[in-house]
C-alpha cells in the first residue's frame, strides 16, 4: 500500500505540475520540466499538510488491508490541487512549518525558564545552612534601610514563596516605588531573585542568603 501511495503522489504531482503549466501559461522547454518537478515536490508535501491539519486520511489508507476507493480519490484530488498551484503551496507550507518551529522553540525556552525558576525557588524555600551570615553579608546587611528590612522580612513570613512588588506594597502599606527600590537593592546583594511562576508571571523570591538574612533580622527585632 505504501508503494501505491508513493507512486500516486509522484504521478499526480507530475500531472498536476503539467496542468499548472497549461493553466497559468509559460514557455515550453525547460519551464515544463520545472513545473512538473515543482508539482511532484508539492504532491510529496501533501502528507505533511495532512499532519498540520491533524487529518488521518493517509493513515487510514495505509492501515487498511483493502483499498478504499473514496479515500484514495480524495488523496488524488488533494495532490492535484497542491501540484497545480505548486509554487504557492510550497511557499505556504514552508512558512507554516517555520512558524510552528519558532513556536515550539519559544515554548521550549519558556518551559526551561519556568523549570529553572521553579528549581531556584524550591532551593530558596529549603532550610538555610546553620550559622551566622558571612562577614561580607554582615557588612551589607548593616547598611539596609528600614523599608528594605521590612520587605525582606515580609518575603520570609508572607503566605507565598514568590511575590509581586504590587502585592508586597499593598500588604506593607508602602509606596510601590519604595518597594521596587528595596527589591532591586536586595537583588544586588543576592538576597532576592526574580523568576517566573507557573502562570508565567514575574515574581520575586528569597535566595538562601536572603532567607538566612531575613531570619537573623527577625531574631534581632524580636524582643528577648
């Protein structure tokens, strides 16, 4: 059955290419051979076309033990249509395939970004290593202003691991500009990072150092 389908694609492609030459005009000689070749190429792309529109016609023909004349004639019709307008059909299919490949690439990159962000967020949610902050972090930590400390503690105590600047501003009753400045300062200190959540929204979350710092800050501010 496969050999019959292949010969059908080639034969209808050649006939359709020649018919396209007669239909759209053109000089004889090499142009006839060119149009026939383009017709064959277009007909051979019909299975790919069926795949893009999720048609099972070709699979049904190939899997059948007996030839279904109706389905076979539909296949011939598709091949003739494609080969008669071979140049347009080939350009259309090429553009669609390139578009689909780009969409797949974008989806893969987005999935990788989400996975990396989720991994980092998971790591940051783990219990930090025991012990005080390093001397370098202690120096940075001492220079934090009041707003930045509030944001850092709220990232630790808040109900969510990943937070938006708007949500933090509303809960802390602070101006959004001040919260954004605090988050940027904490990011420069490697206390917070910005990632993408499951809904593809950009959110802030604590790093391991940030969580350790927030816990130490909270301990300092808690009365004995």
